[in-house]
C-alpha cells in the first residue's frame, strides 16, 4: 500500500476531536525551489525557507505572500521566531543557512537587523539545524564541534562551548539553562550566561535535541533509548539531576521526543513511531511504516488524537495518537522535509515539491 521512503519527519498534533481534521487543502503556496526547512508560526504568518536560501513569510489565513528575503544557501532547521510580548508583528526571525550564515530579520517586513556571514564573528563552518533563544542570546551548533552564543540584539559573539565531536542538533534553552544533545553520547546542561557545562547525563549513542517539559527533560539516542530526568532542583544543586526512567525502544531513535496527553512520541531509524507513557516510560504502542527511517525533525501542537508523519516518498501519514493505527494518508509530489506546525485546526508543512501546504 505504501511506497518505501528513506526519511520521515514526525509531527504530533492534537485537535478538539479526532474527526475534526478533514485532510482537505485550504491553500498551498509555491516557492521558487524545494522547501528545505521546517515551518514556524506567529499569530498571522507562516515562515519557512527553500533550497535556494530564500526565506518566506506568508499569511496563515490566505497563503498570500507577506514578504520574502533572498539568501544564498539552503535554509536548514526551523526558523526561530522571537515575538514581542505586546506586538506580535514587531518580533524577529532568525534563520540559518547550510554554509554557516546566520541572519536576523524584522518579522514585520523582512528587513535585515543583523547577519553573521561565514568566517565572520564566529560565522564559519557548516550549520545543520536551527537556533534556540534564551537569556538574551541566540544559540546555534556548528560543524566545528562548538555551540555558539550570540547577542540577540546585534549578533555579536559572547561565548562558545566545545564538544569532542561535531554538533548537529539544535539546543533547547529554559530558565538560563541550555539543554544540548551531543554526538559523543552526552546530554549536557550548560549555563547560558557563562557557557560552562554544569551537569548532565548520557547514552550509548548520539543524543538528539532534548525536550523540556515542566520540571523534566526528555532525551532520545541513536542507541535506541529514551530517557526522562528530573531537573526541578537543578538551580539549587547542580548534582540533583535524577533519572526517572530509561526505556529501550529496540531501534535507533532518530527524533527528539515530543510530549502530549501524558505520552512521549519518538521515531526510529527503521520507520517506527513509538508512544511511551510520560510518567513511567512504559511502551504503549508502536506504528511501523515498513518504509524506512524517520528523520530527526519532530514538532508538536496543542490538539488531540492525531499524529502526522511525512516522508521522502511525499506521503503524509495520519496516525491515531491513542491507538497507533493509521487513519489516512495525503500525497505530495516530493519528499516532506522539516518540522510541521498545527494551530487553529490547520496543519502547515513544506515539501521538496516547492509547496507549502495548509490542510484542515
């Protein structure tokens, strides 16, 4: 029934009712080239990039272009939106290009606020994922084994943290702490002010981007394991990072964990989606696509009952989040790449066929 695909992107979404999402196209937007990034949402805009380096902002309601910016190299990861608390349109968007270029734009019109070009201000070396924001800084990982911290306002370099191997996955930042998965098997907690590793954990393989959820951090690894650690007292005692559970999936886990409805969802290199109980790590169900590996790009939304998985065969799989059973599929012309986003009953995602789709 399904063709084999090489890589899948997972996206988990909740909707008010399982049958509320109909799988119908509200609109599609045609980019100049295949869409290579994930999608990010503000209140009114969808922001994403293509293989030629162009970043787009289109209106969520209509799919019409608000503005675009012409870069020079493939946009990778998911654009980072830093929104103004008082005015959603007054925020910024930071996006990375594969050649090492980091650009901060005005979200309202796409004008450049600052830019770090390759070999300038720590701008060299390749980038393979998006950025994180916290403590007034922008954090990115690069192929030179380093995590970089840049001032949010002007892009000036503040500090670097060095790993023993190439860093490939975007960090996550909460409460002046950076949570980083490293290729050397480390899960690291780094002080966002000083750039110093203060504690952490590890696994037997490369660790994907951790997910912070309340007082817990979930991280997954290519050794086939998913971990949950308690960090509620970390600011008082850096040694008080307690492992609550560890579950072996039996297949290399290639996606960051996503947590919804008391469950943790992960994807594997062998084409499975697994659901674990968030409190205990108990395996609840497993969906096997029988079609290939899942890529390490998951995103979630506030909805209920549906899991969306897109692959390089261009097929979007719609899976019941409670049972793991396949509900339906949606076909695009080429591979589906990057994080999806679900809001207001609409699923937004890009494809290498050059289309951004809004499906409700």
